[in-house]
C-alpha cells in the first residue's frame, strides 16, 4: 500500500464509497485516475466486480504487475488513457468511480457531460478527493498560507460539487458530504507514509495538523445518472 501511495489512502476512500453505493459481482466499474490501482484491486477482491483501472501518469504495465501479484488479472484491466479521451463505448459501465483524482480534470463545467456518458442510465458515479468545508472567496485562510500550492484551487466543498453536477441536469446527486473524520484519516495515512519513507512530518502532514479539519478534508459525491436530462425549471 505504501509503495503505491499517491495521496490519502485509496482503499479507505473506496470503502467510503462502498458504504453508500452498491458493488455486486460481475458489475463493470471504471476507476478513473486509479493511480497504482489499489482501489481497483480492493473492489475486485472485496465485491467481485470487474474494473477498468484507468490512469494517465502510472503505466499500465506497472499496474498489471500489481494486479497479477494480487491475483485479480481476470477482473482488473489496466488502461492508459487521458480523462478526455477514454477508449470505452458509451454506457459500457454500471458504475464510475474516481478517487483522489476527479478534481484534476472534473472541475471543468463540461466534463461531467462527457464522463457520465460512459455509465448506463440509472447507474451511479462516485468520487472522493481532497476538499474544503466551504468555499473561500479569494485567498486561502491565513493559517494555510504557508503551505498553499496553486493547484489546491481545485479543492472544493460538497456544496460546490453538488451545484456543479446538478446544474447539468444529467445526474441526481444523492450524497455530497465530507467524510466523517476524513482529515484525520488523511493525516494518519500521511504519517504512516512519511514514517515509512524515513522523513516524518513533511509539509502536507504539517498543513493537516495545523488546520485540524477546520477547512480541509475529503469530499464525497455520489450521483445517479438520470434516464433523461431533467427539463428546465
Ligand atoms: C493523486 S493521484 C491518485 C491516484 C489514486 N486514485 C489514489 O488515490 O491513490 C491522481 C491520479 O489522477 C490521474 N490523472 C490526473 N489527471 C489525469 C487526466 N487528465 N487523465 C487521466 N488521469 C489523470 C493521475 O494519473 C494520478 O494517478
């Protein structure tokens, strides 16, 4: 797990989706931005689903090695693809998930319209990623200033994601919340990885400790693809 770490623990985040989403044997799942495919392997082993483990930065042969070690080659298919050029047929999947990744490409207003086309009507889309308790107008809160990186601007609150998706009329958002204790789990996993690397208390851990869940956490959004777009109000 530590070797494949790329952020908050992907298996804990996958569990947070599975708490509220149905995964059943044989279901086709797209794990978009799967990184080291740890969430894909977990879902295949735990629920017997078939997963297309799709990522840009991590090479599919590297993921195939991990998948083979986990003995789920027949269930997890590593795919190299950019999020805007997915090599799948429309409505191929029963479920779409994205863990720690959707904010890299999905804040574009038009992205959900493309992405949601890959799930069957009535199918579910679930994402979890770093996020905020609420939106801030301009600068980050002063206590986060020393740690702030420009790309954190893609971290958003549950309310922001709800509006971002619902305004398309393509999905019905069933859940948009912060994972209970998400920041503590993020920090706990961060500490474990820092310890394993021999460099404890790196910058991200310091940031999470100084914030103590006031602003930062893990945002979860689950939606169902509408059978047809909602009519305008
Ligand atoms: C922080 S990592 C998270 C990986 C993994 N889901 C996890 O939780 O460990 C973000 C992932 O998003 C993927 N990603 C970012 N932008 C992407 C894009 N435009 N198309 C496809 N994948 C993308 C990267 O390849 C990377 O593996």
